[in-house]
C-alpha cells in the first residue's frame, strides 16, 4: 500500500466549510481512483462509485433532468442496496471525461450543496467530449501526478523522521555525512530508473526485479499510445504518437535538449507538428519548459511558445522508451556524456513539475549563457543548474553577478551540499524535492 500526499490534500478539502465539488485531474494511472477510494473508506459510511469507462450505461443517470433530486432518484434505482444520505455518502464520478452530462452536472451538485461529490479523470484538457456547459466556478481542483521522490522514499521504508533530517541539512546548508548522502543518491538513482508510476513502484518494492519493472513500464507506454490513438482527432493520431516517442531522443541522445521537429522525422517542421505537441500538452501526456528572452519577473512575459523542451509527465514513461540496459547503467552509476546529463536534467524537471512549478530556461546564443531551469516563487526568479558532476556553473555565476534582483541560485549535482563565495548553493540532486 503506497502512501500518497494527495490524502492530506483530500482531508484538507473535506474540512473546508466552503468546499465545492472536487475534480482530481491528472494523467492516466497515476493513482487517482485508488487514492479516492481509500479516502472514501476512511471518511464516509457509503460511496456511490460510477466509472463511466467501465460501465458506460451509467451515463443514463445524467441523460434526463440534471436536478439533484432527479440524479439521486436515478442512483437509488441503480444502486438499491445503497443508502444515499447528505454528507454521509460520497458520490464518486470516475473517468468523468467519458460523460459530458456528468461534467455539466457538477454545477448543480455544487449549487445544491447537500451531497459530497468527487470526480476524477484524465484527458480533461482536450476538446474530446468537452461539456457544453463546463462548471467554471463551481468546482475545486486537485492535480495528481505519479509518486515524487519523497513518496518513493516512504515506499522504500524511509520514514518521515529521516526525510525531516535531510530537510534540516537542506535548511542549514551543512554537508551531509557521506554515508547518508551516498545512500540517498542510491535511492535517487533507483527512483530515476523506475519513475513514479504507482504500478511500477509497487512492483519494484515487492520484487526489486527490474525485468518486471521494465515490463510494466512498457505496458504503461502502450496504454498512453492507445490513449493517443483513441482520443486524438484523426489528423493528429500518428503525428502525436511520433512526437511523444521522439522524447527519449530529444532529451537523452543529444546535447541540445530543445524540442526539435527534425528529430521526429527527416525534414520535420513546426507547421506540421506543433498542433500535435499542443494536443499532448492539453492531454497531460507531456509538460513543457519554455525559453525566456530575459531573466526577470514575471518570466511568462518573456517566454516563447515556439522554443521549448518537452518532458514526459513521469520518468517511468521516458525510461520505457529506451532499452532495458539503461536501468542498469543508471543504478550502477556508469552513465556518462550527454545521456547522464540529460537524464539528471529530466529527473530534476520531473521533481519541479510534480511540485507545481511552471518551468522556464534561458539560452543566449551571443553570450553563450544558458540556465537549465528558472522557476518563480513569491515574486522572485530562482535560476537552477543541473550538473552530472561538480563542474563550474559559469552561466549561473554570471547571471548572479549581472542580475542584482536575483538573491538565490541552486546547482544540483551528484555530490554533497556546499555554498560558493558568490552565493550559489550546491545541493545533491535529490534535494530538489525540498524547493
């Protein structure tokens, strides 16, 4: 049984006196249904669970009037053994993207406000079956991802007190004992090789067998390809799949990790493929890191939509695009060159994305300055460099010297904690989870 952070988010939501209907959204198979079912058992006497993908006929409940009385009556006929009581029964609408009327109904559940309703779904950002009356203003949202590194540590038996101890070193900026740092880097490499998809982590915790891990990862990748084939409009199906499967080459096989259309096919152009990239983004199948032309708040004002890096929404999917041997090289720490640098960049991007940060990067062809990541927090821009070793971060040093508004910068390495004279804070790669 995997411990997930979303449980605390659900508990906070249920206690809120002004709560609305809740939509838990995210990519497929990140654990949405499992987490909501566990929460329901803890907090409710009864649960009415409707999975619209598993039982399409349940859409009939929402085929007539969308008054709460009409929907409750229809549910009572469909679930005669269930007592559907205000505040004591959770109405859980799973795979809600499959039923347009159910999405629309959330507005009326919220206005009535007698029943607790949670919906979950993936691909909610695409136009497929988009509700004609989306319940804007009548729902709360929670985004869910695969396991982050802290959740992975919990699954490996590292308790919360140990994580708190690591956090104290992050706060104090004192170097960790080498034995502890080496152990944590070992865990981080295992996490990078497995990724955070719950089915993959569960198998790894149970068997420690990377052959089985690889089998599940590749099955998940096929599921994502099926979603592209099933939900993308006809003109995007093949193109979106090609874009997605090119990500391993884009990120691990070359020095420049900018998304390049020529890596999809010889002579590939934005005119042909950009709409497919946008579809993958709306479907929560990829996330982006956009180029900025200046390093100042608000970065979004200086970002370019036509110059970006694209990442999978979990490392499990990226790793599954490569040969099985990559896992061995990661865990044994025998990677080198572009692959090692690209892999660690992807791992840090994965960490920051799962923490909710919008990601940007900076590159100046004239001055040769390049910053791997820029994030924003409390009105401040924070530059971040990722190094596979502990080499100098020349661009980061220059940015700090020339931008007096930037007070803090991080360099993540396969090494220990340190602070340079110019104020750059060096941290082990896994400590990106504490930003």
